[in-house]
């Protein structure tokens, strides 16, 4: 995730980083500029010849009237783009809230195990320190392209056991439940403590399932493709009316409208899946590292 100072905004306006939509759309903007220039050349010279013959005024009036249609469609398009952007941001923000809850729940579970387990259960304490601390890393990779076992600390040979498994975060929670049950059976955890710990472990399932729901449920294809087609035809027909009013000044105007509309769609596409490696995705790597440090600090206190 890109970190920046939101109080120094003028410098950011002049700075074009590699993910800036201006860089991404530069080729398409040039194509729109050339297309608008072609339409402008045809309309201007064609209407000039028609005016000389006395029949160009009606055509010019008809072309200017197309701006009325663009005004109406522009209002509808703006509502669709706002809805699209808000929906994508809601998914991004929900993902951030889920990872915020994960930060709190890993701390809560660590504090409780550290307080409940006696010093004689040193092996179990090391087990939970590793499992709780590494669960966010496993979840982060699970939400991307699969688990990288080399990023996870090993305990009791679990790396080898997890090597050929598909859903490692699920198995990590299962192993924590098994260890908790054995501690209860051995008398190291009483019934009340078991209920408290169970609540925190269950929250791991809830957070993981909610993150998977965001990842596996993209914006409906029909809605996404309709919006893209709407923007395309709006931009293609925009120069027809603008040239009649602004002549060659319609070129920068059309390019700017294209840049604004398509940039919003690109931003929405990037943030609607917030668990990847894109610069504007959630800082899950940073959060995973922070959770690991916090958990180790709690158990070592």
C-alpha cells in the first residue's frame, strides 16, 4: 500500500508514480486525441464546404444538438461510476476492518493463553506463540496465490505436514483447537477458560470466511462490462457534438473526459480485490509482520 502525507497535496499532483492512471492510460489517451482530431478535421472542413453551398447550417445545428444527449447520458453515467467506485471502496474498507479485527483477536488470544497456561507448559506456549503469530501470514498468502511455507515459522514439524494441503489457515486453526482440547483434558485449562479461548479461535474462522467472500465474489460481470461499454460509446460519440462548438479545442476536452471516467473505473477494479500485491491494496504484509511481533512480545513478557 502506498503511504503518503495527505497534507502535502500539491506535490502529489505533479508527481506521476508508476501506478498513476495517467501513465496507464497514456496510449489510450493519445488514441482518443487522434480520433477526436480526425472527427474535428472532417466536421470543420466538411461543414465549411456545406456552408459555402448553403446547406451546412442545418447539419451544424443537428451536430450541436447531440450535446443535449451527452448531458443526459453524462448524468446517468456519473451515477453509475459513483456507484461502481463506492462499491469497490466498500469492499476495500470491509477488508481493512476484518484485518483490524484480526489484529485485536490475535492479541486477545495471545494474552489469554499467556495468562492461562502455567510455566510448566513451555512447549504448548511456544506452539501457540508460533501458530497465532504465523496465522495472519498464512491467511495473507491464502488470499493471494497460495501459501509460501518458507515465510512461516515451523513448530513441531507442521511445515512438512502442511506441504501438500490446500487450505493451510484452516488446518492451523484446527491444530490450535486440538492443542486446546488436550490442555483442557490434562487439566491445564478449566471450563471457563476453554469457553473464553473458544470465542477467540472462532473469530479466526469468521474473519477468514469474510475475507474469502470478498475475494471470491467480484462485481457481477454483466454490470462491469455494461459500464465499460457505456463509457466507450460515450467517449466515441463525444467529439461529434463538441467539435461543433469548440472545433480543435474538443481534442483536449475529450481526452480529459476520457481520463476522468476511465481512471475511476481502473481505480475501482484495483481496490475491489484488496488482498493482492497492487500498490493500493491493503498492507497485509505489514500487518502480518506487526501481529507476529506483538504475539511474540506478549508471550515473552
